C-alpha cells in the first residue's frame, strides 16, 4: 500500500493576537519553520537585509485604521519602514494578511511589535491583563507563518519601554526574567531576525543614575536599541519631571544628548541605535528636519517618526501629516548616502554646530550634514577638508540655493535648531558661477534629481518648480509604453515623489 502524501493540516491564521481571551486553533502537528529574510547588523551598525544595506526611514505605528489611502500615503512620503506598534496595544488591528500585503504592495519593511496587552502609561493596569506570556507560542507561530516566504518583516520587538514601566512598580510579571525569556524565545523561533527594544528618557524615580542602571539591566535582551525622545516644544516647563534628561530647561538638545549617552554608557559596541522622533505636538518643518538630521549626525542608523496619527494635547496628529510627509520624503531620498562610509575631515568650525561627512554616489561627490545646537543662531562654519580643492560651490539640498566653498570651508547661516545638507561634486563639469546661480534662483525653472541613479528598486525624485506650475511625472519602458504615473507631494516650489519600480 502506498504511503499517504505529506499534508500540512495546520490552519494558517493571519490575524493579530488580541488579548488573553482570544482563541487559537492550530493543529498540534509539527511544522517547518517559516522562511524569513536574513537580516544582520554590520560592524557599521547598518542593517543588511539579504546582504543589502538598509537604513529604516519611516513611521512608528501603522495608519491602516486611520487612513483609507494608507498605501498612497506611504508611497508619497517615501517611507521604507513601519514599526507596527499598534500590533502590541490595540484590541483590534488590521489582519496579518492585510498588513503583510500592504507592505509587499507598497515596498516598505515591517518591524513587528509585541503581544503586550497592558497600557504602558496607566499605573493601575490590572495585573490580570499582563500575566500572560509576551509571545504565546501558538500566536508567535501564527505570526511567523503569516510572513512565510515574505521579505516584508525585518525585526521583532521585545517589551516596549520596560525601564519606565517597571520603575512604576506595579506591572505584574513583566520583570527581567520575563524579558530575557522573550529574547531567547525570539532568537530560537526567528533566528534570522534581530530583536529590538524601545527605551525612553523617563523614570518614576526621576533619578538619572537609577535610570541608567536599569537600562543596563535590560540592554542584553535586544540586538537593536531604540531611543524615543520628543523634545518639541522646548523650554522650561515643557517636559515632565519624570523626564531624566534636559532638566530643568527641557531643551531640544536632549534628543542628541540621549543618543550620545546611549552610545557611550548603555548600548554595547555591536548594538545599533534607532531614533524614534516626533511627528506630533504640531512640530513645524524646521524642527522636524533638525530632529532627523541631528539623530543621523549623532550615529542613529534608523529614524522613525512617532505620532503621525496621534491626537495629542500639544497638537499634531493627522493635521500634521502635511508637514511630516515632505520631511520623510526628503530624508528618505538620501538613503544611499546614509549607508555610505563616513568621510574624514568634515568637522565643525563653530562651538554650537554638529557636522558629519558622507561619501556620495560617486568618488567625486561628498555630502555634509550640519545641525545647530543649544539654541544658537547666526553664521557658522562647516570644515570640509575631505573634499577636492577645486570645489568652489556646495548645493544646499532641499533649499534651492548654493553657498561658496572657500579654502574648504562653508560659512552659512543657521537659525536655532536648524539643519542643512550640502552636496559637493568635483566632477569634470564646471562649477556654476555666482551670476549663474543668481540667475537660476531668480527664474522659475524646473530642476529635478533622482536618487538613486541608476535606479535599482525604488526611485525617489526631488524637484523644484514654480508654485503655479503643474508638474506631472510619467515612466515609460524602452518600447515607449507608459508603465507608471507616480504622484508627487508639493510644498511651495519643492516637491517629492517615489516610484517603487513596478508597472501600474
């Protein structure tokens, strides 16, 4: 008699775990491990997804429940990653299949949250709500099965902000053993994916030494450290007394100061730091750009915006999307620069300015990122000793202007908490003269740059045009067939768009 065929009787259930009362029906037959993408961390702290460098630039929290046009919003913003923290806290979220399909169709990667059921900021959360495993075995298997053969998932979360939660002293069995057991479980069941843990500058004791000691206790329960800091609006009285850094002035500088503290005193040498920055509380464009670029200057190798769909007493939420989307698109357009090597010789010539240099898309191109600090403003100096002597001008990206480079120095004006990005090209093409630059800036010409070029997967285009001009983009194949019409986001003369490389 022939042997019966091998049949997988498991029921694939692509739905999120929704609490202790949820029922799960998974056959007890053994099943093969899900095929997940291989994600590693390089010595430069840059993620490698299937050996390709990847710098996460995107959003904290999915917006599927808030916006019917979620996929279009992601495309317009250029975000390449989303941390689905809604998976951790919401009682009802989009199904696993819906989230996976959204990510695959739109081209973003997912950092998946946890099965926490407690509300992190409620000190009186009933212990019964949290006395469950963080990742029940059946639920984790269902999640991993849902992403079987998908490259959309790149990381899994351990507990969110455990130091802040545990400092409150009444959150049941969420303790050190619980957190390290979760880390071991994720390493065993999804060994190809790194584990991340989000931490924040708050502690019930309001004592910084106690806070740092608690951070060190949980450091080894993750592969990636996330740092959440939302310093806008700044000034005395704008941050809670439980915020450890920046008291009593509550300045914007507590964001980069916190990254420096983590790198020097908390994170292991092999642990990258991702920065969670704010899209809420009505943060304006200048400060939103500054938070992103100062995080990168201080060594963050991933940037996520939190609160794009939050309603906050300080303002923001959905109404702030028109500010945040162009900022994300701008920052995302330079992805290939962030994963390039640092350039020596790029330093600050002013005490209240932070500077870093990066290699560009060719040996002739260099980038400088500069951000003012401590509320200082005025003319500041960027030393660019790592460039060729014959470079006479630097383009200030996203600002439609040029500045001269004199003796390998850039002298430029900075407002308080403002960032500039400079691109310098020593190619054989002549540098523009001051008269040519003045003429170009005084006319309503159209100008565009494609990143990366040539395009491998996703193309991002930044352009300038007259505010009254209608700008349309179309993509044709080599036969002349129209294959895509990507939509742009406009903000005054500036605009951004992304194309995922797929036919419409």
